[in-house]
C-alpha cells in the first residue's frame, strides 16, 4: 500500500520523499529505482539555501546523522549557514539521503517501472505519482510527447574528473585567473570533500563549437582517458598545463589512471507542464524530469522544487482524489515562477562566462603546457 509513489530514487527523488514524509509522517511513501548502485560520482556544489527553502526541519537524531554525513562534521543544522555551499560527490550525497530515507521508513524497491500504466497497476490504491527518472524521463515523454520541452542551448563543455592526493585544496581566484589566462580555453574547477586518501576534482573547459565538434565520442557512462590521441592538440595542451599548474601551485598529486573525460552541451530546459491528471490519479514531474539548469544548479533547483511540492501536497489536505485538480493547478502556478527564476540565473551565469571569454580573447595570450610549467 502506498499514499505516494516515486519512480526514481536519485538525490532529488529521495529528498522529495523525505520532505513528504516530514510533512505527512503517516503517509506511506514507496520509491522504485532500477539501478542497484548510483551511476554518477562527480563533484557537485550543494547550496545550504537549497536545503532550507520550503523544506521542513525536524532536528532529530536522524536528521543530525544526515547533516553529519553530508558535511563531514557534527552540526546543529544548516539553518545558521544559509548563505554557504559545500562541495560533495554525488554518490556520497545520494548515500546519505538513502540512509536517511530508510531511517524514516521510506520503502525503496529496486525494480524497473516500464510505463505510467505499469506504476498505476502496482498501486491502484495510490492517487499521487511522482516521476523523478532523470533528464531522459520516459514518463515525461509519455505524458508530453517529444515536443513538450522548452530548451535553451548555452555552452559546449569538456568535463574532466579525476582523483588526487594531498588535498583538498582548490586554486584561489587569482591562481585560477593566472592559470586561465595562459590556456586556450576558459576553465573552472570544483574540488570535493576528501574521502580516505583521495579527493575528487571536477574541471570544465568551455570550448568553441569547432573544437567541440572535433572531440571523440565520450559520455559519463563511456568516458575517454586524458591521454587519448584523438583529443585536439589545444585541448590536450590545456589539460596537461592545468594538471601541472595545479600540482605546482597547491602541492597535490594526480592519481594515475583516475582521469576521465566526457563532453556535454550545457542547456537550460523545462517541461511545458509539471502536473498532470490521469483519471483519478495525478502525475507530477520532479528533478531533471521536470527541468534542468547548468552551472551546478540542477540538483539545487530540483531540491527546492521537491520541497515546494511536498509543501503543496501537505497543504492541499493530503492526497485524496477529490483534491487532485487543485493540487495540479497549484503546481502549475508554481512552475511558472520556478522556471523563470532558474532560467534567469542560468542566463546570468552564461553571460558572465561569455564575458570572461571575451576578456581573455583580448588580453590573454594562450601558452603551451611547457611555457606554463617552466
């Protein structure tokens, strides 16, 4: 039996389930996840604000354990640090959320749900279903078709993920600029929290269209090594230059064989609707199934959307069939504000990156790896 069913137990799905459970402690929340292990392990920036906006706090022992897992230290809650952020592996964050959800009595089953009808047939008693199955959501496609997405392409990026010892330390603003001004392409870095002897680092190179087009095929599921002979020479030189500059400047050491490359197009997209009625049931898109925004905003945006959704479900008087139309209407009203806000943030950050590119083009002279490290 379930009062709420969530398909997809990634970080946003788990966070949404927890927020529903906090606001409706007696509700039976059931989640379905097809993967036995979480598939991503890059560094993300988690804003404390995303843990706060619209969310419900309990500050009990279970929540304290969650904050300790996420921050690596005992804290009384993030409410005193609302303007701060932390960097953490996605896999570590997912593990902390999963442990928290299980402590709160949320049921997580490893099973592939093939369609809307499949989920509904497993839980005919349930009236509220959430689709949190990622950017390529099959449920969004079933509900909206192929044309139900508003998308804005922004940047073309090569992403490098690697492990290092001697950290965690990141380049400060002046060091990063000193490195950037000598590279062929603009670079940003994110340094995660140390685990054991190693620290994860995620780096992004913002490429031009021509260079991006000459990259070999690679993705986070099928990455490319950093020494691949198929990489354009300018990209190869920048990777080598950055790695040597980082080792020399902050004293860290690259873990041999850990470097993985993938390419991605950064875009902002949103479904034309988040809430749907299917006879006596409601389907709601959340997380990447609903929308995605770049520059490490997707998770933060998804968490705020999940918290708001839990608030709407609880304030709607629960999940009774008689109130589904009102629930869907309120979700759609919030969708307009949420999409506008996140798209505005994405466009602002994109304009900043384009501005940095323009300044570099006028003031910086690209250097070779040899020049940068001598």
